[in-house]
């Protein structure tokens, strides 16, 4: 932990996270033919967004900034790793950490761990399959594609909304704020797959003004202060199918029950990923 990380992170404790994020929610949905294209061009220049990858690269074609931010990509641009047992990256992003879950403990950064139990909302039955499984934490920057896809084919068993703060999830906060991902607001999607249980944890962050799933629409905002568990019958998604999306950058955490996970060569902290890229081979 260095002093610069501390100076950048600790002021976040006193900020009104939810107020700022709800304000961003409203601003990014304003329809203004003059303002919106200019904001998109400025944002694209600052964060080096490749507009040519978008189905519609013209900034003037988007009614709101949020419509641009959740833009689809051109078909075929992100090939899906072949093989039913091959875990594919669910997003464009960068690996924060990955590896084995040690008796329910998940590595966040040097000196920091959090538990699968608290990450998944405090339900021991929900967390039990992952106590000695595998995990991958993937950070999405503002420039990235923000739709989230299935890394494996799966059947939804439960959706869990967990309230919390909205700290930034950038590298400096992961290195300095204890239990960061277990403290932030998040939406957990639990799946049964041919290779064991899979949890996809969509972690909110400051300026992440909304988290959506394809079966429930907008999950947050508003929500309340308690953990909310829901079952949606007959939701089965193919590998590569869209399952949700973020508004502004955030983090996806994959938890795998399957301990027989052979991670692809060359993967590790700070390695960039593209949607559909092979992450691991799984054994049934």
C-alpha cells in the first residue's frame, strides 16, 4: 500500500456515493441533440473509446449518453472461445485477481481478503459450493464495452440483490479499502452449469448508476437496505448470451464451484481481456 493510493482512496469514505450515482443516472438519460453527441465525442477522446467497434459509430445517432455507454458491438467482433467446457470471458476488461478460493477466502489485493459468504449476501447454503472453488475478478474501465455475457451455458437458480456502499473499484481502492467488493452494492446471479455452480457477481461502484439483468431489467436503482432474493423460473442462457449490463465502469466477479479449473496460460493480475476470450478449461 503506497501513500498515493491512500490519498486517492480515503476521501471516498465521506462522499455521498448513492446521491452522486443517482445524479449520474439522471444526467446520462437526458435527451439533448446538441449536448449528447458532444459529450460522447469528449468522453471517447478522453478514455480512448474505439467508436468503430460499435454497431453504430456515429455519436449523433444516440439519444442519450447511457444509450451510447451500453452500445452493442458489431456482430462477430468478439469471437466466442469454442468448447462447451471452456470458460469464456464474460466482458471486455482487465483481470484484477484470479485463482483458488481458500476455505471461503477470496484474494482482493496484497494484504486484503474477503469471504465468499459475505460477497454472496450472507447465506451459508449459497456460499457453501464455492468454499474451495476458483474465482476471477475482472475490472471494466469506462472505455470498455459494458454488456455482460455468459461464460458458460447455465440455468438461473437465484438472483440476490445485496445493498452496500459505492466505492470506486479501481486498482488504488482495491489495494487500500478492506473487503471492497463485499462492501459495495451488488447483484449476484447464481447458475447451475454442466461443470458445477457458477456465481456471477455484478459489483456496483460510484457513478455506476444502474445494474441490469436480461430477466429482471433494471435491478438497481432504487432497491432498499435489505438483501433481496428472487427466483425467476425457466431462465436458461447459452454460453455467450447477454445476461446483464452496467452503466459506467465496474467489476464482475466469477465464482466457480469446480476446483478442476485449468486457467489459460498467460493470465494473471493486470492482464487485459476481451469478451469471449478463453479463460479456463473445466472438468465435469
